[in-house]
C-alpha cells in the first residue's frame, strides 16, 4: 500500500510569495535608487547601504535574540523598509542618524507590534518623522543635487561627521516646497520665486530637485509605479486617489488666487508626494483592503497633505498625512464590502 | 470581448495535457463496488442481496426519497456482498459488490453506436426516465438531475445553461465529450429544455481555451434554433453555477437563494450526455468519462469507465502503477477531481463513482504546502474571492471562534472554490479554516 498525501483542496497553489512581492517592490525602487546614485554618488550609496543593512540587522537581532524565533529577514520586508527609509532622508544624513532611523523603523514601529503584518504605521515613515522632529537641522539641510562623483565630495564628511555647518553654501539649498512656503510668507509671488530659484517642472520631473534621496525624480518613481502595476503588486487606487485629491485641492486654490497658491503640477511634482503615494501609502500592512477603503484612505491623505502644505507649520505634509490615515485603517477596514447580491433580481 | 463573471477569480495555468487523448473504453473491471452515496441527498437503498445475479443496467438500489437516486449494476455477474466499505475518502458506506461474469446487458438498452436524433418522447416521459435511470449532475456536486428539473412555484425557468466551461485545470473529460459526442450532448440538453418548457432558451458556455469544442458545438447548434454557444474568457471558477449564470446572463444569485431564482438552470455537458443515453438509448447512468492526468506527461488518458471501478484498476490501466501494483513513487497524492476543488483519495481500493471526472496525480513539489507565513494584508484573497467575501477576516473570525460574526460576514456564501488559498502569498490556510467554521456552524444550526 502506498502512503498517500491527504489534504483538503486546493491541491496546488499560485506562485506568489511574500518574498516575491517584496522583491518586486525592491525592483520598483531601483530607478529612484539609480537617480539618487547618479545625483549624489557615493554619499547616496552610503546612506542607502547603512539604512538597508541597519534595518536588516535590527530585525535579525530582535527576532533572533529577543523573540527567540527563526530569523525573518529572508522575507525581504526589512530591505524594503531600509530602502524606503533611505529614500526619505537627505543625502547628507550622518551615519548615526540613519542608524537611529533603522532602530526606530524596525525596532519600534514594526517589531514591537509583532513584526511583519502587525504594525499599525508604516515603519519607514515613523522613522522619518521621528528623525525630522529629533534632528530638524540634519533632516532639512538639503544638498543641492548636481551629480557629484568626485572623491572630494564634500557630502561624505557630512555623512561621517554629521552636519556641523561645514558644507559649502553652494551645496545646500531648500526644497522647492520650502522656498515657496517661505517666499509666500514674505509676500513674494510664486512666479518671482520660481524665476529667482531657477526651478523648472522638467527639472523636478527628471531629477534635479533638491530634497530627500528618493524625491529627486518623478520619472523614476513613475517607472517604479508602472512596474508595480504591471506585476500586479499594487492596485492604482490609493496613488490615484491621493494625486487626484491633491490636484483638485491645489487646483481650486490656484484658480481662486494664482499669486498666492502654487498650481497643481507644482504640488504633484514637489516634495515626497509621489514617493509617498506610490511606495508608502500602498504598503499592504498599513493601508485598507477594500477598494472603497482605499479611496477613503487616499483622499484623506491628499486633503491632509494639502492642509499642512498650505496652512501648516511644515512645508511638507505627506509623511504626517500617511501616518494619520494609517491610524484610521483598522476603522476603514470595518466597512463591509458590497454583498455579492442583496436580493433576488430578475432581468 | 468574451464574457466572464464580474467578481474575483483567478487564472491558474490550465494544464490540459490530456486534451488530445480520445476517449477510450476501460477494460471491464473484475469486480465493481457500488456505494449508496453517489449523489447528494438520501443514500440509496439496496434491492439486491448476496448471491443475486444481475445484468448490466439492472437496478440494484432504489432512491430513498425524492432527493435521491437509484443505482444500477455497471457489470453483469453475481452480487457477492452488500456491506460497509470505505469510499475514496475513507468514509464507510453501504456498498454493493458485484463480481463480474461476462458482459450481459439488459435487452431494453440500445447498445448501437448510432445517434438517435429525433425526439419522440413527451417531456413527462423524459422526466420519468431521468429519474429512473439514476441521472445525477456530473459537474461535481452529483445533485439528482430530476430534482433540478422539477418546477418551483413562482420561479419559471427562462434559460437552460449547459456548462461546458470545465474551468478546473487538468480535466479534459467534458472537452473530449463535446468534441466526440457533441450531437448526443445537444440532444440530451434539448430533452431537458423541453422538460423545463418550450419557451426556455438554451445557452452553452464554453471557455476560450477550448476552441475545438466551441467550433464543434457551434456547428451542431446551427440546427437548433433555441440553442446558442457563448465563448467565455478563461477564468476560474467560471464553471461554478453562480459564476456561470453571472457570466452568461449578468444575473447574480443571492445568498441562500437557488440559481433558479434568477430564471436559470445549469446542467453539465456530461449530464446532458447521460440524459441522452438514458432517454434515447434506455441506458442508466452506469458509465461516465474521466481524465487520468498530472504534470507527468506519460500518464494522460480520457477513459470511459464503468461506475464502481476501483481507482487502483484505472491507475493501472493508465500506467501510473509499478509492477508491484504500487503508485509510481514520484506521485504523492491522488485527487478525485481537479486541483482546485477535487478531493484527495485516501484509499486506492475505493471505487470511482457516477460523478467522478478525473484522477489527478500530483508530485510532492506541486502539492506540498509551504509553512504558512504572516498575513501581510495584501487583500489578494479578497480580490480573488468570486463571492466578494473577505477570506482573511473569515479566517481570523473562525480562529477566534466568533461564529455569530461569521454568519454576518456571509460565510455561507462561500463556494469553497479555493481561490483565496491558491492566491495567498503567505499560504495561510484560509479555506481550511473557513470550511471548518462552516461545518461547525451548520452543526450548531441543526441542533437548534
């Protein structure tokens, strides 16, 4: 007699794995990573490496020695968190700050909740906001991205020693959002600001915008977005809801007063909007599961982002918006999907 | 654009490796085992006893009520036992065992190959024959066919849907039947249509991955005004009753409602063939077609088998056993049916039954489950569910024993198609838990 394997149906399975999904997200981040390497060279590489290695190491140590379980780093989710965290940091971030980010992201935001699948907030965003509040100087000293590959790259000392004001003025600059916010507060018009600081939409699109590593090029982020859609890793609902909401919100303001309020394209291309909409608001664990929930989530992020950008104290609000909506996800998930068919219908 | 159902579904590789194997008659088995539970409903009641001699086609068990079906001898010979035998799932059922002697058929059965095309019989007669010949649904559930054809007050049938979608991967028995016996299938379907009413329209739904079958059936339906063939996009579980009605008529069956509430009745193409044989040829349901298949390309067959043939005999004929009569060592699992909804065989001595459609041989690599991981809330199960349920939620509620909420979240809408578990990247046993919870809930309800 043969020994037969007996188990309930189905008897075969799809090929998708958690690890495969994470690998796809990593692949989708490659264009943005390449742009950051092209623009900031070795210093970008250092931030990326420390962040990824740090996140993986922190997770391994916690799972292995605190939770005393088999390590989970092979699911690659820590690599994704590390990459996204790095892309949320300025090129000139000192190594110790990146590491603190890793501990906060993985240790505090992910593992304390029980690890992958259990965290309420996006780990990379928790770390980013933690760093932004704790180290405002380092987190807002944006190096102007101009493609430096030389070993004398003054950003490397920034990475090794931390910013102590030794960076040449030419290399630092505010982000377009920061410039606009400050300029408007001082009564300068948008047009004048754009001319004065020489930022163009094509530059913001292709990658000459100052900001975090991953914010430089909208094109690179969109390439990643297309890859994620083609691979069916994410659905377009959340990113589209965010983008449409921001466009409508800023469009209405711009129509009402074009001098005081920037146009929708500026808002879409600047800051972390695309990075957040494509890679952070779509995080499975911390976003809603139903299409309707995704729309509510995305619209909420769009509105809060604009409220902060236009009337808040910070120039940028995407991170806060996503974290705020993350907190609402368990509630949003309570919305029941439409039933298959409520009552008998005859045609 | 071809039609398909509107919610969820998956696209597994169709793996129809045996599609070009013509249907072959299996050798008559030395002994058949006829279990009394070959249909959904009350088990049949044996009317023969040990020592009785029977002919092929002779009734050996009576139906035990309306929702039940008779059983007929599939071989001629002597009844050696009426006793409890384990079925393929290991459940002990009253079984009639017949030792084969020769192949002597009842004289009333027309054994010629000639297709008897003209319908001379009145619908009432057709209905009586379907009941008496033990016809059950051959799409999987084995629901007695006459029950489905019985009118229900206030629910007039508008459409008779013939299910030729065969959406289960691997299986090709319906496909072969449509190619080789399309004419007979349509006559059987037409007979059923007349039972339902002359104003009822006939639709045959066939998935696009079977172009030859679509072509064959289209050619035949050209002569039948009330019938048309509708090609369907390949998508699982298109052959589910509710999904097929949605795909073809854009009507949805409500929770706990019968499909007829939408005006549609679904019958499998195999059932239509059985109806043809029963009504036109006087042959009870004593044989059917099944596929023996797997990703091992050396074992690919479509067989016409006598009901009650031991699984072992079929596997031997297909070359899936070694010389000691053991299953070839690279196969670890035998599934009665397809990979999505078929049931694992526990015991190879058990027989195939009326509604068996396939024996699927799986290797360890194909069928062994990974260790479940953590739910990453990707919602892929929710997107795949054709009944728009939230499998991740039902799973958690089931684990937590929150049964009342399960009901609230429509757990009984679950058709157990397996899409959730198939899709889950973390391989969480979603359907396993949901099925357990459903059974527990049903038991509770019965107690009340």
